[in-house]
């Protein structure tokens, strides 16, 4: 398949403390980061990897984040700019179930959703430091449960379609999965929050948000074994230097 990967800019905000993304470094430094979804194009099915975060009001209410919309607007506007209606998405791969990666799942009525079993179990009963990131709040159902009847639950690495594999990469969360896309010119790995910024991979620095550092470093070694795949991080504005990958 002649796959290409299109990063979708769903808005930008600023971290008051970059060390949230770069564990034990960059203390006191502010940093911009972007909410990103990924369209895998060129195959028989239209595939999204992650669906982004809540709208401006929801984010402000739940996480006190001020979101500056992306140049093309929200996720639906991004897809429409590419000639794709929400109903035309066949498959959504959720790398994990933090609310900034699955909030817009409910927009895709015709899609199947792929998630790892370990991730779903942890999302239902997360470690206390991650409850807010999964958007557990009093008297509200967290976003990852809005389409729970549509999940296809996997246990481990698996080929999803010819040329598209999910690869388990625990550390940031217990059940995080990256997506390996094999294109004619290069293999591309969508690393999600295992590698939030290019800097994390360049320096082999875990995110400051994690559940298990031993798993995290094992995951770095696993990613190194992916035959020289080009790594795309989960929140780095620099990914938009290209409109398509590879």
C-alpha cells in the first residue's frame, strides 16, 4: 500500500513546566505543545490514529488549559479540508485513553476503535496521578467510555492491516500502543506520548508523566529495534514542518 501520514493540528497550548514532558530536565522552562491526530491515507480504509482533546470550554473546565485552535480549526474541519466526512472514517486506533487522545471518538459513528486490553483496564482504575488525565470527574462519564461498545480490544502487538502494525510501548501508561506504518520509501512510527517531543527521542528522556520507568526504558529499546523507522512524536509542533510523511 502507498500509505502517507497526515498530521492534523487540533490546537496548541503552553506548558508552564516543560519537565512534564522531559523527566528531570528543563525545570522552570515553558514550552508549547500541540494536540495532534493522524490520518493514514492511501489504503482501502480511512484510518485515524487518535482523535484529540476536548473543545476550548471543556479543556478550561477540566484541566485549566487554554487552547489556541489550529490553523484549520477542530478535527472535523481538518478532515473536511481533506475531503473526508466523519462518517468516512473506517478505523480509529487509540494509542491510549488519556482524554487528549480520545475525546472526539464519539464523532465517528461508522468507525471501529482499536485499543489494548491493558490500557482499558488501567483507564477504568488508573493510578491516582493519572485520574485527571483520563478525565475522571465527579458525576461525569470520562470520554474513553463514550464509545466503549465499539472497542476492538487487543492483547499485544498485531498487524491491523497490511503495512500497519500496532506495537505495545508501555511506560507512559501500561497499555500504550504506537503505530508502525510501512510505506514504499520508509517505515514511520507514530510514537504518541511515549515520545511527546523529538527531544525525548534524541536524548532518550522519558516523559515526566509515566507509570513505570523500567517499562519505559524497555520500550525505548523496543523502538530502536524497528528497523530504522522514522519516529513521529505525539505533541511536538515541529511535526507540522511537513504536510505529509514520509
